[in-house]
């Protein structure tokens, strides 16, 4: 199954005036010529009013490897810790490793 990514979803919503509901997002993506994967991802978001593209990005299911460059260990930590229901895994907070903390202090 193919996945979409956050930049692709956000690009398809560039002409949306927020706040916008789910149906408006889906229709805007279709008018923008978005791929079927983007349209499917938007149809799967919760039925609520979104105040910004970032709200949509937090709710849409996307490929977790698509945009933030998290390591496999960070993605595994996200999966274990969970997050806000409906929030894509790649948007959840990732704890810093002790090595990252030590490098930042140095």
C-alpha cells in the first residue's frame, strides 16, 4: 500500500481558507489535483473543524518516515509511548537520548 507524506498533503490544501471542515479539505484536495492517496488520507481524518494546515497534519495518517527524519529507535519510542489519539506517530514528541543530551551540553 502506498503512503502519502505531510508536504504532499499540505500542498494539496494550499488554497483552503481555515477554519475548514473535513469535507472542505477533501474537496479542496480534489480540486488541487491531489493523488488518490492524499484524498484517502483526508477522508480518514476525524470529522471536526481544523483551524490550520498544522491541525490537519497532526490528524492525517501519513508515512512515519516521510518528513521528520526520526531514527528507527525514535519511531519505536513513539510507538511505545503513544500520543494523542488521532495524531500521526511522526508528530508525537520524541524523547532525546542521553547521547543527544550530552552532545548538546558540551
